[in-house]
């Protein structure tokens, strides 16, 4: 069928016989009313009993089909229900999900529209759009179909049952026998909506078929135990982690017989990609050299050469095929080797029993020896859900939360490329969000998709610029607007105009410190008076590596390092920490990264200086008293042992280290900031 289920996840359901699925031609209300009318007409129940059951159905916290309500109340038998259900039409997957409130009608309409173009099962489309998880699809179907969810991993394998369903048929329909009780054969199905399969099994086995469902990965594992071979499933479980590429590939016109090499390049790239995701790399660098393909992963902000072993030789031999494969996945021109290209695709990974999508953004540039590729790994699961999860100092966290809840004005997040600005903006938006407000974003590109936000992709080629989106957003009745980056004068002027007209606006700029936003905005011809009245605050941030908590040990830094941070000997009660290196951090001593930030909230005196166009040095001096400094934030993390002096020296500007050196105190007890 055209829009059937694909994946699975934990769920629960009753052991009642399956209620056939209904067609999309009737609403759930119509379907239940029709069932009640048929039962009354057949004299199986009275009109009062039907009305009472419908009322009980409405009052239930979780939707249950009317037939199940009637059986549970003892008004009809399962056999009577099965007879009557055979007289009614059928719903498809989309209607079932809407009926169970798993998705909205609007989401279903959008998914069906995408299905026309992508030619994929509806379940896959819903997963790609992040409307549902595997588990949510399975839960909705289990409730609607009145079938049980079982854990196949704990059910003993009885290979005698193979005689009822042969391996080729089981593989074709992702179905396998799991139990036999007298004349009832229990069958686990990946897609329990395929009624024709049940009919065929009933005829071929001569048994009463009882349907159950299970997670897709559990069916795959059970199939291998039962039939001794691996079933071809959309998500392949291979130990700790599995990777499935979900992109729709465009038609490629190739010259010559290169099918074998293409397949070889595809498999090699999958292995490289799996290693990168397994190591939680943020970027994958592939560079063409005379000796072959130079592979590096960026982990915790630092490039590393992974130990690929024999895989490295395969990469060297098939370098061009690997790059061509990446172009195909990203929908790029494989014949174009002279110009930069950008694209994206999605993979689905299985980690610790959970399946989730991960987006990859492609950047390809020509170089002397060939093309170089960088893939940015965008895992939505790694994005903090609120400002509280950013790990900032308590004072800075409280101040930032106050700023983002202001109804009007502009908040700017600054810092160099790769300093986590987008992460801070998303965390701020998720902190603000509630159903009563509208949040619009314009991004280039849309890095993470969130259902709570209305996100738009910038495309300069068709005129969808940041400025044009801002102009349109002002007529779209939002409370909060996020602009990915202020790049030019027009966007800057539109942003401050939006902040003046009753909107909260969040955006980014590239500056070295928070107060450095002033000369940058002046360069963009923003009026100082407008700046003074609209600017709520500026966050400037960096990312430092976090000491691995699993192998953290106290240590004594080298004397030359201590001299950078202390005017004399460090206070004796201060402890320094360093990771020894373990399996978790892959011997690096670091695990993950931390945001360190400063926050400038212009005081009334700062605003007066801005409005009267005072010299920048005067504004900078005044801003010191209204800024939560980065030195204060990093000091809190050092005292907690979350990072170390060498990492701070590697990442932070010298002015921050200088202020940190001036701020240490030797007072006993908690270390206050002087």
C-alpha cells in the first residue's frame, strides 16, 4: 500500500484480535458512529448502550476504538466484533495517526505532499520531517489495531515454526512465526496493516493468525535467529551503532561501466561515516593528496587522524568514487570539479537501542590535487533544550534568561566561527517557547529542525535573503524573530526596526568581545540612538574542551603555564585537573566541550554614552561595570575542575586571561571574584 508503516519501537497493546484499518474517506468520529449503528441494527447492543460506550470513549484519557470499549464492557464478544468489523471500510496509516492524535491533519497533508515527490513510504516521510519517532508510530498503530507489542528478544526461538512460513516469504513481508497454540499461530509483523498477508497466511497454514508487532530491530534479530540469515531491513543493526543513509538519490547519467566502483565507494564511505558518528565527530574532513585521501575527524574542536587500518587503503584506492558518492547523496553535480558546491543529506543512526536522524551538511571546494570535502555532522540530540543546559555560570545563566524573556529589543550572540553561537540561539528560543507565542526564524542553512519553531531557509538565488525574510516576518504576526546572521547594512537596519516595533529579535555577529559590537554596528551604519534604545544585551562566547570526568586526576601545571594565570604562587587550596586518557575519551583526556561566555547588558549610563556618540574607549570603560565577564565564567569552571589551564590558554583571548590573573583571590573558602 502507498503509505504504510515502516519502523518500530516499544509500545503496548491489547491481545484482542486486530481491528481492520479504516480508509481515509471517513473521520474517526464517523467510523465509530458507523460501528455503533451497525451493532444496534444487528441487535447486538441497544442504543443506550451505544451512547454510554461513546461517552466512555470520550472520557478516556487515551483514545480507544469503540469496538474495544464495547468488548471491555462485556456488551459484545470478540467474535461478534470481528464479524461486524469485516463490513466496514479501512483507514490507512496517515488517518490512523491523525485519529490517535499522533500528528495533526496539517502535518499529514504536508507529509503526503512530500511523499508525491520523494516516492517513499509515509512512515519514512514522517521520520524525515521529525514529526514522529519510530516508537510513536508503533504506539499509535498498536492502539488503533488492537494488537499486542511483544519483546522478541526474550521470546525463545522455536525453529520448528519455520515449516509454516518459508524464509523468502518471511523476508519479503518482514513477518515471522513466534508461537503456536493449538490452532492459533502467532505471527510478528513489521507492518501489521497488510491484511492480504494475513489472509494468505490463513489459507496457506490452515491456522488462525494472531498478529503481534515488535520493534523493527527486534524483528531483524529474531529473523536471524530463526532463519540463520540477515533480513533486509531499512535500519541495519550492527552492534553498538548502525548508519542508514536516507537521502533520495537523483537520477545520475554515467558514462562507462562504473557500477562496481560506485558500490565500492558507497560501502567505504558508509564505514568512514560510521566511525565518525561513533566517535561523535562534529566534522569530517576528506582531502585529496597525491598519496590518496587524507581523512580527519574534528572532535571537541580539534582535528584528529583516526586509525582506519585497512579502510585507509580502500579510501586511497577509491578516493574519486567516494567523493562522487557524497555528491550524489547531496544532490550535487558529479561532473563539476572546478567550482565550490554545497549540499546536504540525512542518515539514520542506531545508538544504545535508539534510532534517530542525523543531518550532514556538505561543502566541496576544488584544490590543487583534486576536491576537498568537509561534512558537518548536525545531531539535534546534542542541542541543549534550554539556557539552563548551556552550562554557563549561575550569574550569567540568570541574567541571560531575564533578557530573552523581554517582550521587545534585540539580543546579539557574537564570537568567531565555530564558537557555538547557533547552539546558544536555539537554547534561547526553546527557553522562550510556549504555545501562546509565534517564533519565526530565517537561517542559512537551517541546521536543526524544531517543531516548536517556524523555520525558513535563506536562498539568495531566488531573492530569499535575511532582509527579505525580515520584511515578510513583520507582517506575519510573530512575537520572537531569529535571524541566523546579520551580514549587511540592510539586514542590520531591518533587525533594529523589528526590535523597535514590539518584537524580540535574536541574531549573531562576528566580534572578538561583547562591547566590540558597537564599532561593528557603526560600520553597518546603525544609528547610535537606535542602538541605545533597542540593544538589550550581547553574548560573546567561546568553546573549551571539558576534562573527561571518567579519568580526571589532580595534577600540577608547568611553571610557565602558572605564570600566565597567577602573579605569584597559586593559592594552596586551588586544585588543578587533567584527564589521564581512557576508553571513554579515546585517550585524549577530554570529553565534550563547554561554552564560556560574557554578557554585556547596557546600563542606563552606557545607553546615554551611545546616544550622544561618545568615544568607544569611554563606552568600553563604562561597559565593564555592566558586563558579566568571561573571566568570571571560566574561573567557575576551573574551580569545578571542568577544564584546565592549558585549554583556557589555547582558546581564550589574552585579555580574558589577563583579567583572570587579576581576579584570583587567596581568601579561604569559596573563591570570590575580586
